[in-house]
C-alpha cells in the first residue's frame, strides 16, 4: 500500500512562522492544476503498481481549490492508479474557507477527512501568526464540517508562542475537547529562518520564543491527553480509538509515497526525490518536458538513519526485525549503542525499543546516539 501527496502552493496571505513553499499570487492556479494532472501521468509508474490507501492535499492552502479543480485531479488519479475503497483522502483547510457553500462542494468529491489549520482559538495568537481567520471562524468551521457529515477531522494547534499563556493553552485544549474532534496535531512554535517571525525577533519587535514555556506547555498537553482518553502515537499527533492518520503514519512507517506539485517529495524505499520549489519553473518544466526534480539514491546507512528518525517519533518505536534486516555492521553498531543509552523514558522490550510519550520531545537526542558517524 502507498500514498499520494499533492502540494497546493497557494495561500491568501503568508503566516509569520511558515517556511513551506507557497505563493500568494493565485493568477496561475488553474494552469498549475493542469500541470498536477500532467505530472500524475508522467509519474504513473513510480509506485510500481502499488495500491493507494491514502491521498493527501497539503500546502499552502488546498481549500483554495474549487470543486472542479478537485474533480479533475481525482479523475486522473482514478484513471491511473488503483485506490482502495477504504482510502483516507485528506484536504488541509483554513477555517475562513470552510463556509457552508464550500463544505457542500467538498461533499461532492471523494474527500473524507479534513485537517483544519486552527492554530489557536484566541485572536491575539492568530494575529501574531498572521493567520487569515478569526477565532470565531475556527469554531464555526468545525461545527459546519460536522454538520455536513465530516466525521474524520483533525485540527492543528500551536503552543509556546509569545502570546500564549499557560491558561490560554489549556483553554485551547478544552475547546478542542468540547468540539468532539477525534484527532489533534499539536506543534511547538518553531522559528524558521527567512520567515516574518524570525525577522521580527531579530529586529527586536517581538521577544524570542521562551523554550522553558514551550516545554511546560508540552507537559500540560501530555497531562490533558492522558486525562481525557487520547493516545499519543507520534511526537505531535494524538487521537482516540486508534483513529490514526493513515497518510502521515505511512511516512513514519517507511511506506512508499508519490509527491505531486512544486516542492513535493517522493520516496520509494531506495531513493528520495523532490520537485523544484518554484511555481513558474515547475509549470514551464511540466509543459516543456524538461526535468523538474532531483533524485537521491539512499545508501544503507542513510536508510538506517531515516528509519531511526521516523520510528522513534512514534509509539511503535524501533522494531528489532527491521534492524536485523540491515547489514551485520549496522545491526552490531545498533545493539552496542542501545546498551549505552542513558536517557529518561527509554523503553526496552523483547521486540524493540521506544521512547515514552513524556519524553518523545527528546527523541532526536536518542537518534543521534544511535547514528553511525
């Protein structure tokens, strides 16, 4: 089983913290959709006939697509790929896009899951992040989606921002609970280079992120999750009743996926490739038949490192059978290193190694200890 990721590189405005590839110029949107359809044809053999169990529209802001845009893309996917009946089909959406008319249109497509970029239920947080929606729109969009029968919902929330007090963060979590949403993605505010947020911090217009508050709010999140029957199955992802996000879980479990669109990445177990992160160059290359992506063949050590990085982010952790499938040199190094690990939260068991939920924040440190070189 494999997945398809489709990158929609358009936004109404730039969030202050975002370093993903996008453009606020929407004039070439339909032209780009045509190129996405063309790339699906060009890349039809990448997954070597694997069935598709998940399709994910990410961005950017995929909810800027019209019903006709989505139908054209789905028509091409269904002609070229075998999509299983139980496939999870997710669209990332901004609250200000999810009015009743939009939701009605989305119900006319195969989309069965929405990931809504709420980030906060407080206007002061949203203003700091330069989000396009207001707090009341976030609540309304979720209720409207539920009214239209979208049961599979995720919302994104951000903790640790300069404007988010501990009380506000707990109120965000209580609002999430009150809305009966089955899945949560919660991220600490990260300051990326060349973003508006980074520039404001460097110029002294706003204070730097308080790492102590960041960690404190992560712990508050852990306590809330445990008290309310949610399961943390990955560093930033939480759900009830094993309602795991199929698409993102496939990344962490090392399954193959095809990335379509500017800046999209693909992985097939032995190599990675990534598309040019420029809309105009992407469109021109697709139309002219020129090359628009780079490929990296992965060495065994690189595949081992990729496995460590993804597996230790999850509740399933490292499977010793996966380690034993590597060469003797790598497996010997791994078993030697785990005997020397001295981190809180490390769980050794008969079949593998994992990090408990309270310490997943530190999983990167464990990975570094297990890497080669």
